């Protein structure tokens, strides 16, 4: 009996010890000053393109810190933080001041120009036949002419669309030329974009490089990591591809363009892409607000930085050529002429 | 004995059990262990954010103890999955998957006349790999990882009491190799970025305190409290503490049992 009590005592002691609640870090400080310092410091440690953007982050912090301390409300404080992040001129940098709030994102002057692309015009005036949305729920596909197929990716938000694209290519088998319309595609999932792009090549090709931030100094970046387009999927289209782009093509959509741009059967038509590539990560403030920061620098195969430069098309159709009256699409008109001439 | 060594190497050992054998040079006879327990994981990784996350979950351990020419070899492996929530009103949540393997090579340095108390000292090699899927307050998710391999001094003590044996083991990492990606893990850069860490930048301790009691001639029941703590200081500091309470059994080979 005595032995059992001792055993019980030993077990209870061990169990009590195992439930100890340790404190590993100091409780979060939610004052405006502390949170400003936290964001400034994390950005200093994480952001990849200070040199590309020619930003002196110390100076930026010195300018905005007094404003943050003087903020009289969460809204005013969020405005200061957003303005500070805006000084990076990076579309992949944003602040979301609370769950469900609209992200406060940098907007470039070119983003405020009227759209030069109307997807409904393509549907109304150019597509002769469309594949059912039940076959291709994530993108549009159809025919522009008896031998010219059309696929439009409005974005790359999601994953695992490969089988869908295989089905579309299966339905478009008779096509000799394919128009891939990426205009105004803001991007999304990098892996998805490359998985889809792999349907348009039969061999692996390097198309760019990235360097990822990997240390506390602003120039602490990995050695260039090669980006490779690899064949994917059950169906392939290897005929002539006209890849349509404009200034509103960003992020993983630009990766898609960059990848296909390296293929000999691809002709890019339209305007230069937006020039925004950052591979953002999420960081969090002590009050739960989140913000995103770019973590890499992306280069084309010639080691030129993609950010702010974009991917220039092979055949330029400037936005001014595209009438906004809703009657014609100058880029598609040009492509249809090229297709008719076999160019 | 050769057969016993080969046989024992198949499985790594979990809760080392105290020696019952009078004539064994090591505290534990050649044996296999398996134990199941409840663990509590506390983590604060600045690569994710500056908040402490805590969660509990089941933990499974297996292991072995070997006596090789008066050298005591003990090894165990343990793993578990935890769902972690923030402390201090933080945000988000984490799903953590971790695994750990320890190898102790010990030499008996002291024992009482009847082997009622033993003390062994030596070195320990430890590997701990953790994968974290972090969900931020805005519902975005990112994956992070932390891998630490270290080597350092270790000791093992046991004392016969309460009809069984009380035991304690501890190890301290002196030299470590750390894989702690600076930002969220990227599919483009999956290779571990190994950095060497000495005591000045990585401090920790792992150990256990327990009690075991024979249940039959070849079967011993064990109860142990195990703790692993880590403090790693680089640009993204990490603090972790895992505590585990386990119940298990050790099976001693008939030829080894005395």
C-alpha cells in the first residue's frame, strides 16, 4: 500500500511538471511606436529589393517614425505604415490592417490609366465558339477561326488546373495556331503558372533566375537560382503560339510570359508587362495586422532585373492603338492578320 | 552478443530504463523500448513572427539500449504532430510536425557496490527536424523549417528505489549545425542552408527524469518526463521548449536478462 502511494506521488509530480507553462518571449508591445519599429525592422531584415528600388530605408524610417508616434487613431497609424511601405514602389508590398480589411497596396501611376483590354469584347466580337464553363471553369477557351484557338487566363489564383488545360487542349486539337491571352492577368500562384506553361513545351528550358534574401544585410541574397520550364501534362500544343500581353500583366503571369518567351514557337504581341515580381511573404504585427514583403529579385535569362522593366513583346501594339470604344481589339486584330499570313 | 547487437540496432530506443542487473556494467541491459505520451510544444520563431505558440499532442517514441564492451549505447527516436495556438493574445495558428533522434554513447564512471546507483558520462549526438505550417491572421499560410544537429557531453544516472529504479539523463549541445531558412521555405530553394553554431549562438539542454519498475521477468514499465529546450540566436532567433510525459514498456532480451 505504501509502495503504491509512493508511485502515485511520483506520477503526479511528473505530470504536474510536464504541464508547466514557460514564457519564451516577452509579451507583445502594441504601442504605435513599438509596432512601427517592428515593421521597419522586419522590412529591413526581409525585403529583397532595396538596391533595385534605390531606397535608403534608414532615411525612410526617420521620416515616418515621428508621424507614426503622432497618429491619433488606428486608421491614421495604418495610413502612416502604408505610406512608408509605399516608398518601396513595389506592388507586392502591402498592409492589411485587420482581418477582412482591404489590403493597402502601392499603386503606380500607370495602374490608374484606363484599361486597354475588354474581355467581353473578345467574347462578343471575336470568339466564334466557346468551350463550356463546365469543361474549363477557371479560364476561357474557344475558337477565333477554324484553325486558330483561343485561351485566356484571367489570373493564376488557385492550383491544380492541369487536367482542365489538358481537356481544353484536347478539345482544341484541330488548331494550328493558338492565341494565349494573358492581358490584365495580375498573377497568383507561381507553381500553377509554370505547371500550365509546361503544356506548351516538349523540352526543359531555363528562362530566368531568382536571388532570394537570406541574411540581415540588404545585399544578403542567394546565388542565382535557375528557373526552368519543364514539360508537364498529358496534352501539348507546340504549334505557333501568339502570347498577348499588356501593362497589367504582373507577378506569376509575368513568370508565365517569361517562361514562354524563351520558346521558339511563341510570338509575344501587345505591350510590355507590368514589371512586378517579388515572391512575397507575410509578416505580422503585434496587433494582428499583416503585411507582405517581396523576398526575391527575379532576372531574365540575360540577368536583367524583371522588376519595373517587365517583359517586352516581340511585336509591339501600343495601348494607344487599342481603341476603347468597345468595337475592336487592336492586338487581336494584329494577331488575326499574322495568323492569316502564317506569320 | 553479436546477434543481440544486430537485432537491437533495428530499432532506436525511447525511454531508457534503469538497470536491474547486478552485474551489468551499464545502467540498462540490452533492450527495446516503446512509449506513448502527451507532449507540450512551445515555440517562438522570429522567422515567422515574434509570438509564442503552444500546443499539446500525442508523441510516440521508440528506442534501444546496447552494451558494447562496457560502453553503453542508448538511442531513441520520437515524433509527433501538434496544433499550436498563440499565447498572450497573439494571432494565427501553427501545425507543427517534428521528429527527433538521439544517440548516447556513455561509459560507466561510478557505481555503488551492489550497483544500486550508477553514473555514466559520455557524448550525445542529436538531430531534431521540425516543419511548421503557419497560418497568419489574414488566413495566408507559409511553411517554415528548423533542423538542428548537435553533439555535446551527456550523462546518465540511476538509483534503485521504490521497488524499481529512478533514472535521469541529460545532454547539452556544444557544437551544432542548423538549417533555419531566413524566409519562408521556397520550392525554388529547397536545399538546407546549413550554418555551424557554437555554444555562443545555440544553447540548449535535453534530458529526462523517470522511474521504471519490472512488471515481469522480461517486461518493465516506464514513466518518464522528458524536456528539450533550445535557444538559437541569429538574425531570426528561435526559442523552443518541448515537454513530454510518457508511459511505456521496455522488453529485455531473454539472453541479456539477469
